[in-house]
C-alpha cells in the first residue's frame, strides 16, 4: 500500500446504467452490483471495527463513501417514489 493511496480519498459512484457501484481509492478500484451495496457496507463496517477499531483510520473513509452513495440513492428513490425507476447515474460520493 503506497502513501499516496492511503492519503487518497475514496470515491463511490454509480455506473451510467445504475446497475453497478464503482469504488476507487488512489490507484485501486473495484466494482460490484448495486444489489450488493448493503453487504459491502456491512463488510467495511466489520473491517473498520475489527481488533477494537485498530483499522478504523484506513477503512472509515471507504465506508463513509459507500454510506454516502447509499444515502444519495435512497434520497433519489424517495424523490421518485411510485415510479419504480432506478436512480439515473452517475451518482458520485
């Protein structure tokens, strides 16, 4: 893990078609289906909290980016209540 990567702020965003979460931090990136966002948030909470929070400084920023994306998706969904549409991308947090 390079110092630049540790200092880079994580970015979580939704793909153009709204089906995929794109997560990046420095030179690292990952993607997963939108349906897995809740389990990824739980996963990063576990990483943040393990060993009494020893790794919180590293994992909290990624968790915050994922939670912000989830909150934004929820807000957009609430705004579109009754339409049954997935939020239009991209959403970037």
